C-alpha cells in the first residue's frame, strides 16, 4: 500500500542545510548509500527544471535569451534488485508540460494537447513509453533500453533522444551516482562522470560530502552536498574559419536527500552554469560571442509503495 508522503513539507528547509546538529549516535554511525532496493518497490517523482540560454555577439548585438521550463511526473519501479546494489528498473514519464519563452519575450505552453504540432509530437513521444534502466552497485546508469520507441514516435526530433540522453535523466532520479557504503557524517569522496552536451562533451569530477542526518517521521535521511569541477570539451567541426573557445564560467552544485529506509533519493536541488567565449577570425576581423546556459532542477518524491 502507498504510504502517506512525509517529506514534502520540510524539503525547502532541509535542502538549504549544509550541516545539521548531530547526536553522539549519528556522529559515530556509518551509512550505506548504495541502491540496495527490494524488487517491486515503486516511487513517483515530480521533476521541475528551468534553463535559460543566452547568446551575445559582443559589440554587434545585445544579449538574447531563451528560457525553457519543464515539469514532469515520473514513475520509477524496481523490477529486479541485486544483493550488492543496483539492479533493473523501469522509468516512465507519466506527464510532461513545457513552456518556452523566446528571444522576443513570447511564451508558448506545450503539452500533449497544447502548442504547435511538432512540440506536441515531442511531448507525446516522451510520455507513456517505459524505459528499462540497468543500475550498477554505485548508482551508475549502465544501460538504457526502450528509447528507440520514443525516438521513432518523435520523428525528426528524435535524433538526440538516444541512450545517453535518458541516462542523464535517470541519474537525476532515485539513484545516487557515486553512492558507497561505510560513509560517516562529514566524510567526502569523489566520482568522475562524462556527459554529452549540445556543443561537445562535459567531463566532471564531483566531490560529495555527507553533511548530516535529518529525521523525518523517525526515518533517517542523509543530507549530501555535491560540487563538481567541470571541464568542457568542444565538438570540433571540419572546415570554416578557425574557432578559439574558452570556458569562462562553470558551476555544478547539488543538495541531495537520501532516504535510508528505501535506499533512494527522496529530494534534490541541482544548479548548473556553463559559459563559453567563442572567437572566430574571418579575414582581418575577429568576431567574439558569449554563450551562457544556467539551469536549476528540483526533484521531489510525491508517492511511494
């Protein structure tokens, strides 16, 4: 049976904490942050994201921004749990809505029944199609199956909806990538990760810190802070004028709540910034542009059974 959800009211407060008062028992305890699940356990999450992309051609045009907001409800169900952590789960996007504000300030709402045809096709393709996700013992996403059906339904918009795209989505849900056992409060550890980007590739070295423990309805929840050093690797194109690309600003931080009773993430807040300066030399003239993306993602478990 579904339990009454007991986390939502305190989420905003808890995610702002960098430490919490500890009793002697908590200070000496060790925690297993691996995904040690039970077959059949199911959680539903609400995921909200806002991303603002700004492009400026320095000296020629004012900065122009596009903002995309997305809200999704996602079901995560464990189909096979491994004794040492991880296993197989299904991930299904039950509902998806978006709003897009263009460079002129016009906002368009997109859902399965709203927006222009191609946008509705994208939302329809993304929803109701279960993906099979294989999770390793440290919470890493090892494989994705089923994305081909989504690509097919999305038509010409499906080329970017590959396995890597959905691996990144799965990593922001129930699993704590880099989870390990024997973690004490105050402990730090690192985890490397590489992900695709529309302009290239991002290599990140994340540092995790178990900041404290919060008890909600007597359930221990470990509070984890994560920061990451980011290295951007551009996708180089053949031909055209030579390009000089510099990374001028990066930020990757997260505050994560890990439910020790179910060994899964119950809530999280992610912030991401990437700013690039791109210079192109055409003849005797150098054109300089600045690309900046800033995103905030929030996750909350809304039900479980």
